[in-house]
C-alpha cells in the first residue's frame, strides 16, 4: 500500500516539476556579405532534453535552384550528428504555402490558437546589429535610415505578438567606404512554460478533431515532414 502511495506521490512531483519547467529557444544568425550562418538551440526539462540545429552555409545557386542550405543537427536522445542539404526555391515555397493552407482548413481557428500561444512566449533577449555601406556616402545614409525604419517596425509588430521582458537592443551602423558592405547579427532568447506548451498542444488537438478529416490531413503532413 505504501509503495503505491509513494509511486503516486513521485509521479505527482514529477508532473508538477515538468509543468513548472520551461522551454528555452536560443537563435543566433549572422550574415557578412555572402557568408551566412545560423544556430538554433532548444532546451527543455531543466536542460535534460537538448536539441541543436546549425546552418553552416546558405548559398544562392541560380534562379531555378534558388538557395541551397546545409543543415546539421543533434540532440540528447542519440549520439552523433546528422547532416543534410535542402534547396529553397519557388517550388518549395509554393509547397509550403499549400501545407499552410491545408493546416488552416484542417484546424478550427488555427490563427486564433497561434496568436494566443504567442502571447505566452517571453522574449528574454533580442539584440540585432547591422553594419552597411552602399559605396556612396549619401546613399549609405538613406539606406541606414531605411533599415532603422524596417527594424523598429518589425520589432514593434513583434511586441504586440509576444511578451518583451527586456528592451530590444537595435543597432544600425553606417560604414562610409567606397565599396558595398553588409553585415548583420541577430541574437534572440525566447522562453515558454512547459505547462502552457502542453496545454496549447492539447487545445491544438481538440481544434484538429473538430474538423472532419482534420487528423488525416495533419497525419499526411507529418509523414511528409519526417521523410
């Protein structure tokens, strides 16, 4: 009897610990002229579960093939690292647009669910710096003002979607050189509680079940992603 009670108590403690933990997502992106690199880290359950994704290169091939990116990933469930390549072109973008359309049709009020979920995302850090030069002092000044406007507009829109826990740090530095130059670096740390993430997952499943054929469409999309 006491063993059963002890097991139940331990399970309750573990459940509470999971609910009270958080999911931390760290994104870092850097671009210097034609060189691109991005790193995405996801940590859950107090760092026990870790996932790491890295894009060491992004190269524009041609108008038909579009961009070719190389991806590397690893996690705490398996040893070693996996790598792969993918092309981002008009055909791939159209395919993604079709998938989004299917998700919207297969889920009751998906946009509403997404907006509510984003309201529980906390941005702990957002640093975004950009250095640029057009090769001409006057045009560099104009470009600097344009980039400032784009950044403030984007961050302002984002602040309505998520919770900004700290003020974003934005920098745009004009470089007065005789040759074009562009470099940008973005560092962002976002956090959401595991408890709300579980709740959001349950609500998403409920919305999918409300639509006739919704689970089948989502299952097909999941199979395509896992290929």
